[in-house]
C-alpha cells in the first residue's frame, strides 16, 4: 500500500504515457485533464464497495422541542449503522432502526425507527419516529460519504492502492488518444480494484489481534457474541 500524492501519481502516469517521469505544469490544460481523470477514477473506486475510510460520524444539533426531520450532510451516501439517540435518562444511547419509507404503516405508533427522504440533487434527510426529539438531545449518525474532489498536487487520495489510480488514469488517457492499449490498462485497474475490495473485507473481519465474524441483524440488536456470551 503506497501513500502517493497527486504529484507522485502524475509522475508515474507521465513515465508511461509521455516516457518522462514529470508532472504536467500545475494549472495547465494537461494537468487539469489528468486531475479530472484521477477524480473520475476516485469516484469509480468509491462506488465499488462500502469503504471504511469513507465512513464518517455526524452529530447534528437538536434545537427544537418537536423535531422529526434531520438534514444530512451534502457528502452523505448511505447509512452505515442505526442512528443513536441520547437523552438525559439514557447512558448508552438508543438505536433507531432504518426502514423503507413505504413500510412505515406496518409499525406501531410507539416503535422507534427512521427512514430516509430526499434525493442526490436536493439533499437527504432522516425522519425520526416517534416524531419528537427533545431540545438538547444528542444524535449520532454514522454514514458512508462520497469522496471530496482532489485539487492540490500535495493531496493524498483516500484510495488505499494508488496503483489503481495510476492504471485507471493511464487507461483514460490512452482511450482519449485512441490508443488500443487502454483496454490492457483497464484490465489492470479492474484487477487492482477487486484486490482492494478483498483486502478491505479481510482487514475488517480477519484482524490478527481480534478476529471478527459477520453478525446478523438479530445478534447486533441483542448484543450477543458467539463464543463469549
């Protein structure tokens, strides 16, 4: 796993496509084109898996005495865990399960759940049920985010294998130049992407210090751990 900056990635790209290991002049047309290709490859990577590095925790403020809808950040993609609510009487917090909006009629008036509304253009929100969040309550929302566009040569992308960005950017450049070698580079990039997905799953569930297993929803809700409880 190499930690390469945008400049170092462009130097590696230039060593193959231009036979010269140098970065294009920052702000120039070639630099902007390559940067767009890197950002495009980053977006492609982000859609391939639920990456732990894209997981964020959001603590929205609750100021109203009767508040049911909570706006989510602009970089929101999907929920990672159930939202957790703390009030004065709760020390560990209480989970609100996420449900599809069209199944809300199947639940009782006292059931605690949330559902998502909105769209990628106008933004997303969570609707809490029951619909009262006391002023001063503390909410924790863990979600998967969309990656921020890269701009500076010194920035380091979140992509865990920089070689994927190098191969994918080279493929975009070759494709733009009608160079048939772009197909070979696409295959290399795809193989690296699949390897990243496998490595991400292994690192999450097969830690050397504390191996984990995939838990089912009932086990998560009950806090039950096989072999320990």
